[in-house]
C-alpha cells in the first residue's frame, strides 16, 4: 500500500467521522425557538454586561436590542473600556433615550488583567441580577431572547447557558472561512454533550454566556483566567470543572452579529486566539497544521494528481466535506454558493495558524485593542486544554 493511499484513507476516515459526528450532534441540539416563555411567579433580575472598546460603529444597534427586550426585570450595563473613539459619546446619547442604561467608564487597566476580562469583571461587580449575561458590543438579540433563556435556565436548573449565534457578515470567501472555522469548533468542543456531567466537554460563546450569579461567584469570576485571550471558552471550562450544569442551544434567529467585516480583520482578530488555543506551544503547531491539511487540502490535490485508487478515495472525501459544509450553510440560512469556498478556506486557516505563532513569537506577546501582553505572562494563565509534555 503506497504512502499516498494511506494518507488518502486517513483523510477520508477523518472527514467521515467529523461529518457524522457534527450531523448527529446538531440533530441532538435543542433550538431556542422550541423553548416556551415561562410564567414566573416573580421574574428573576437579569443583568446584561456589555464591554465596549472603540465600538462606536455597532454599539447603538446592539444596546437598543438589549434595552427593548420583552423581559420585565432587566438591567443593562455598558462598560466603556478605555475607548479612544466616540464610544463614550454614543453611550451617553443612548442613556439619554434609555435612562435605565448603566454606563461605567474605565480609564486604566490594572496590571495582570486583559482589557475585556477586566471590563466584564467590573460589570459583574456592578450587576445586581440573579443571572448575568456576558455578551459583546456588536451582538443583537431578538426581543424574546432573554425571556426564553431564563425560562430554559430555570426549567432545567442550569448554571450556565450559551447560545450559538447567526453570523451576519457579508462576503463570499469571508462567510466560507467563518463557516469552516465554526464547523471545526463544533467538532472540537461538541456542544451537544456539555449538558452531561459525565462529559469532559465544555463550551462558552462570547456572543451570549448566561451564568447564574451564585455560580459565577463560586468560580471566582474572571479572576481565574484574567490573562487568557479566549475568555468565553475559559468561562465555560471553569464552570464545568466546578461541577456546575451547563448547556448550549442553537439560536440563529435570536442572537446575531457581524463576526468580522473583512478577511483581513478576521485574520488579525484570530492572531491572539489561534496560538493561545495550543497554549503557545511551538511543538504543537505541526499537529494543528496537519489537522487542517490532511482532511482539507490533501484530498483536493489527490483528486487531480493521485493514481486511480487515490483519486476515487479523495473524491469521496471532498464530496463528504462539501456536504458537511452545506449543512453549515443551511444552518446559517446562506446560499449554497458559499459551499465551494470550503475548498479554499483550509489554506487561510493554515496561514492564520502560522501567522498567529510567528507574530506572537516575534513580539514576545500579543497586541489586543491597543494593549500589549507579554508572552511570559500569557503562558502563566491556565491552558484551555491540558497538554502532556
């Protein structure tokens, strides 16, 4: 058996396992649209916490959707985190129209904290709600989102609920790249399993993390991962490690945001995350690249340049991959024309991995929203995954 045939078989098996796992998993997941709004004896107070750093473009639409929720007991806290644009002015204008909006300005970042993590922690200290919702400044919520989420949390006695959002970005290749990234994350974190205590899987999504206040306090809030750039997933991890109950629902019609405006913005945005995913371990970069190249790149080349056996196997692999991609396209309500983009996106993902590592190593750390964080400090934070030396 030739080496090319072995690699093509490995790629085919990997794609089959991935596609089947995601298809079955998505089918198992509950949708927020299926959740009925409960009739509460008293409505628990919910605090929505929105960190904002240079968000003058998106924050008005986002906060308006929060402030007009059809939930009667709600407070919204916007934390202006050292913005140098007109975010502060926009927040004051919104506050003039919605006096119940709470605005907190941060002028200085304490040592040992990442900006967003600190802003979320500050908002949590101010919050009075029994439930805390950590979200982003470009997230738009459908009017019944909070009511449905609270109903589901209360009925299922959850401590943490996160929702998978709909991406509202424009652009053919950008949407394809986001879809590919999303499918990879689904397979990696398997959110349909997190509700099982026996499962070691965890999840957290920055667009919508609803946490019971008592659970948040018990885990020590954001203090335990104050220097981790992937704060949303770390929140889910720590909550799960403490034995609390979490779940994840599909909420495409209820939570939406433009994840990135351009491919360049996405590549730049993921510079701080991709290397952090493997906790800045240079030795793991080849494995991460192979995980992308073997199922996503080699089969396409095998179709054109392999022998007859390799061509058949690779054609099957590419077909299954594109079918899985189409499933993601349908979930997001996009056109099938985005599917061919899945043939290009693995190259972009490889580039992001390499650039993330190179830029971080070159600068000895990362730049995020105008702030520099040294690599030696980043490595002291707890890793997202446990790696054996």
